[in-house]
């Protein structure tokens, strides 16, 4: 592979991973003609849903650049805080309920294939609700403006951008190191372990990068917007996701990967998803 080809591959990979993190949809499947030929309706619905969920944020951003009417979206503190709290708790409780109750029931009654297809919509909805919960905090009247004047704007912006880069980079490193199946919890959804338990790249430095360094995106956005409520939401999100990791995900990981199992791995299993 030439230098240009290698550079093109890395650029394509980075854009693909970035779009997956932002849209919460597996954009790598856009280039998988075999998959699309069989599941274009399922995947197309997910893509339309993701774009629709992001449209308010896109419109609001365009307004800040004068491309559409600025300030189209406004919300009171009480309503925004309520929506944010709902989004944070809905996300964690929804995926925990799925792994503990709904998922096992669906696998038994409907089969693994249908369970996995349902999960892709289910988790996308949870992700988008959580994302919108953070976004509504940016369209409320400013708080503590006078008190925050002692902190230079250039400092909060610089540190915020740095944390955003660290957070997104950590998630990208996690996906690149362990694959899409792990990032989307496919092994837990299907109760089929991946072919190998991988600890490479960023996982050699920190065990759960998406639940720790990856949360830098929330804190980075809070600093960029100089938003105390968003900072509090970031702390709550960090706490909740690590509680999920401790009581839901890690027990599943230990059962599938740390103990001998007769369950076939993804390497030797074909699923019509």
C-alpha cells in the first residue's frame, strides 16, 4: 500500500469512526453492498431516525452562523433540567433493563436475529434521547454569568476543546481496538462472545475508555458553553455509566470471557442482521 493509499485509508477510517460516534449509527454499512441489499429498509430507517434526531441541533448551530433565524429554540431552566434528567436516567435504565430482562426474553421467544435488529433501534433511541438531554441545556438562559467572569473564556474554550478531542479520540480508539460488535454490545445482546477477548491499544492504558476518557466530550462541551448545569449532568452521566459497567456489563464480560464456555463465538456464528 502506497503512502497516498495508506493516508486515504486512515482518513476514511477516521471519518467513519467519527460519524459512528456522532450519529450513533453504523455508517460503515453504507459501503457494505451485501448488507444493504438485504437490509436496506431496516438500515434506512435507522439513518433517517438519526438525522431527524440531530436536526434541531443542526438548525440551532446554523442559526449561530446566521444561516437561519438565530435563537429558534429556547427553553426554561426547569423544563430543560427535567428533560436532561429524564434523558440520563432513561438511557441507563433502558439498556440495563434490556440486558437483564428484555433481551433474554426476546432471544428465547423471537430468536437472536430479531433481537439484534430490535436492539439497534432500541439503543439508538436511548442514545439520541440522552444526547438531546444534554443539548437542551445549551438553549436555556445563561446562569452564573457574573460569577464565571473570573474564569477567562479562552481558558474554558481551550480546555473544553481539548477534552472534546480526548473524549472522541478515546471512543474512536476503543472502536478501532475492539471492533464495532463490542462498541454496540452485540456480544451481550446475542449472548454470543466475540472470537477473542481483545485488550489492545487504548485498552492497555485504561480498562473502560468509553466510560471514562470518552466522557470527556460531556465535560468539554460544558466548559465550551460555560454551563454549570451541563457540568453537573456530565458528572451524573459519568456516575451512571460506571454503575452500569459495574453491575451489568462486567458480570456479563466475566461470564462470557473469563470463564470456560461452550457458547459458539461470533467468529463461528452467522446472524441475519
